[in-house]
């Protein structure tokens, strides 16, 4: 389905802004270099005009907090179908790169453009507030085609690859507008980028999702408080809080503290809500975390925070929990940087089965 974008200036009489041509897609690349959120605020840009082993140039390369590589290709003068085929071709090359290859791509990128962070380790830690050594680099990849428009046939191809082949390829549409000499840029995704992330093409085997949700409970949050009151949480950046929206009442979640182990399993009892607005039932009546005296050190609870950086929580009725010092941990268990995810790797089935055995959960 073709996507038409428009912008109106609000006033006594709404006025639709005049469309303006994107004179040069290289200009769009320049803007992305200055602000990656033009594409996606949850991505770290790691390469521009990256030369492949068969002497082709990938427009942009990015990475997310899980180490998944995103190939971004601008349509330029190529036909819609050609740019899709070329993007998939680039993905086949990316899939075979080692960790050191990805590190070298960023080193060349940082040196060429004199970036603040000269190594991928530094850039990753600054962006995602976690160490690069905690994730697996290039275990999966995603593809994005950037265009002002695509023909119906190409849109059908992209939808087919997502829905039936479970290949993570998306289209990002940009449009430029002008108002009193000022230029504005608008974007629209063809497919929800969060859904696209779930389909990220992995190198290992995949299996149907078993219906159980994985939860990463950040080590900077007081687990005993979440255990006592019944909740899971994430915040500080959109990446850490938005996946909480995947949960609905009745879902079962398994909570893992990174580098520590699994500490709880429970049933979701409500929807995601800002932590400074959610009220718990207490002997003193309904109270938020900020209003309680025994919450200890808890970050991101500032009520003045915007919706991007605020702390969010989801209420949970725990079926079983253990103290942090008794967390269940052994070789071969699933781990992930997302606050919430729906794993489709055999390691996840193994993990939930082991936890059910250890905690006597049906």
C-alpha cells in the first residue's frame, strides 16, 4: 500500500506545507551522520559507504543493543526491485563477517569522520550503557530500504519476505516539505520497526516461539523491591522501556539479571505504565514508588523526565522468585539485552525447561 505523507501548520486555518524535492540522497546521509535518530534512535551508526569484498558500497551500517547489524540502502537511481535485491545481496556478505571484521569497519568509519569515540567498544558503551563484551556481535541482521516511494510490486515482495520467509527487511519512506524558506523532513515506516527487529535474520537455528517471554531486569534496579511489590521495569532510554509494551495481562515472564542469573517467573497482571504514575496497593493506601520510604536507590523515577527517558513498569504476580544471591545460572541459558523479547532460538526452550525443573513450575 503506497504511503503518502503530509504536514500541516496548525492555526486558525490549517495549512498544508508544500512538498519539496530531496535534491540529493547524499544530503540525507549527511543528516543521519549528525543525528542517527532520523533513522532510529535505538541504532548506533557504525559505517558509511562500506566497501564489500566484491567492490560494492553499502550506504550505511548500524548496530542495535543486541549486536544485530542493520544494512541501510538508499534507493538513489536504482529501480525499487534492484535496491531490494542489492540489499539482500549485501546482507549475504554481512552474515559471514567476524566480530573483528565489524570492529574494523567501525575503526575505519571513526578514523575517516573523526568521531568522538574511536573504537566500537567505546561507542557501544556510550550509546547503550553496557559493554560490547556482553553481547554477540553480528549474530543476526536486519535490512532497511530508504526511498521516497516504492512501486506496489516491491511492497508486495517486502511484505512476502517478512510474513512468509520471516526475513527482516523493511522500507523507510522520507518526504521533504517547505514552509517560509525552512525545510522539514518527514519519515514513515512500511512495517513497525519493532516487529521487524523480532524477525532479525539469525545465523543459528530458529523454532516457533513457545509463548513464554524473556525479561532482562537491569542490575541497576533493586530486585528485592520488584520481588516484594510485584513488577518488572525498564527505562532511561526508549530502547529499554518500549519492549515492555509487548506484554499483556496473562503473559508469563521469566526474569533474568544480566551476569547474575534468573531470579523469578510470574504472570503479568496489567499494562505498561510510567513508574512515577503507577500506584501500588499498600497498608498505607495507594502509593507510587516515589512516595514509598523503603524503595532504596532507584534511578529514572524523576517525574519531570520525558516519555523517552522515563522509567516504566509492568505489574507481575510472581509464581516463584529467589534472592539475587541465589539466582539460577549455568552454561547454555538464554540471555538478551532487550528488556522484553520473544525468543525463537532452541536455547530459549532449553532455558525455560531447566527453570521449570529447578523451580518445580508446571
